[in-house]
């Protein structure tokens, strides 16, 4: 990968972010009457459902505050970030303090899910706003939200059980999201103490849990769920692999490795990438499968072979970062493959943004641009990160 390649990549990611994806959401997403952001948008940006997911108020708040902090202090970005967090503050919490999953346009509660990912995304939004505004009360809010996430996720009995005691299991999701949240709080607030540990100490603990319980060298796989003791649960749920989550975990770990210059973390992150790329990449049609079975058996979820936008975003980051840290040519080749496949199938040149859901062969499954799960997060996060990584990496090569 030459300096010219990297400069072309940087331009592609920058232009897609600033001239396509961000303008699409600024045009169509803001709720000018009640505040916050609509995410349920048709292909052309028409609002097709006014319900709002609380976790996307946090995700979008983080995105636009982060763009303000790291790209350019544009007032419209800060305004939207503050609108999303303001809506979340007014309408996001149930009487017991737990954040809802969905509410109406006006903020009346619709659904409260057992997990606490809304809290983690609200925490990173508040932390990014602190950097943008210097508001100490918002910093305390970020700490409180992350503390609630950590307590609920890692304290036995804090959340209602998802399964009966017959077959207790644990999922990698809280470890993954916990690492990403701790990294964002540390970036914007410093290595603060939350729940009795620094952000860095939480990252160390959660990486250790992933290594101990979810990484299976004998299977060459990173598991999505395992037994309470880390054992493989040889049933449908226990065998189901999620390549997108695994590649997201890989780049979170590689990002930490880059910050610390830690060769051990590089090995861990690239090991996860190596194993799960082989399991996830579709050699026949290209792109990444959504689910795979550990044993190569049929997967019970009917969408297992579809191509979703977000795993490709995680793979683009992971492969570019792995190449940056190791210089190994295969990571440059993998990055080229996933970049080319994603950019030739997901973008909509007619109205902007990316489609989210494709059939295995790359045909569009549904033309919407957003729903309660898809909005301005995975794609613009990837574009900003890879734009900046490509720029930083190209400079020494140019000299």
C-alpha cells in the first residue's frame, strides 16, 4: 500500500463522510419541533416512522460532537449533538433511571429492553460534549451513565436473567461495548475513575475476559456467547458466530495496541481478525456473512447469509489498522477486498448514504437508509477513523 494509495483512500473516506453521509443526516434527521434525531428514513430521506431509539440519540450525539471536536467546529454539528443529548435527558430515562430503548417522537415511552447499551452510548455522547463545551455537569453525567452500564453488565443479578438457570450463558457484547466506551471516555475526559477503576483498568479487565472466556484457539474462533464458565455451548445459540462483532472487537484491541505500542495486544487483535476473516468472508459472492456456525452446520437465523452494512465498516477499520501496525501485505489485500466490495454495493449515488441490508449476492433487500438500529454511527465512525488513519500513515511514506 503506497503513499498514493493511502492518499486516495483518505480522500475517499473524507469526501464520503463530509459530502455524502453527514449532509444526508443533517438534511433529513433533525426533529425541528421536538428535538433529537429521526433515524427511520426511506431511500430519499423521507421520514417513514417517527419513533426514536434512545441509543441512537446517544450514538448521533457522540458522532456530531466528535466531528465538532476532531474535524472542524461547525455550529450545526454542535447544535445537533446538543439536541440529541437534550432529547435523551428529557425523555430517555424510566422512573428507575434506566434508559428506554424506544420512545415516541414526543418522548413518551414505548419499550425498555433488559440490556443497558443505551447507557453506554449516552455516556460517550456526554463525554464528547464535555470536550466541545467544557460543561463539568455533563462530565459527571457521562461517569454516572458508564457506571450504570458497568454495574448492570458485570454484577451478577443486576439485570433480569435472559435464560433460565438450566443453561446460563454470557455474551461478548458487554465486553466489546465496555472497551469502546472506556476508550471514548478516556479520550475526552482523561483516565478517570468509574466504578472504582480507571478507564484503562476497565479496558484491561474486559480484554482479559475476552481472552479468557471467548477466544478459542482450538476452534480458531471468537465466540459470540459462551457458558458462564467460558465453555462452548454446543447448541444453536452457542455455536452462532458473529463476524462483525468479532472484527469490531479486533479493531478496538488494535486501537488500544496502537496507543500503548503493545505488541501483545497487536497479536491478540490480529489473531481475532485472522480467524474471523476466514470464517466470515464469502469467497463466492464477496462481502461478509452476518452469522456463521462454529461447526459449519446450518444457522437457525434466516438472515445468516445477508450482507449488512455495519460488519463491513468494522472490517474496513480492522484491516487498515492491522496493516498500519504490522505492515503485512495480506491485511492491505483484505482491506482492498472489503473496501471495494462495500463501496461498490452499499452506496446510493442517487440520494446519498448507504443501504443497510443486502442479499448474499449484493442485491438490495430493502431501500431504507435508517431504522431503529441503523443511523449515523457505524458508517460515519468508520469514515472518520479511516480518513484520519490513512492521513497519518501516509505522511512518513511521503517523506
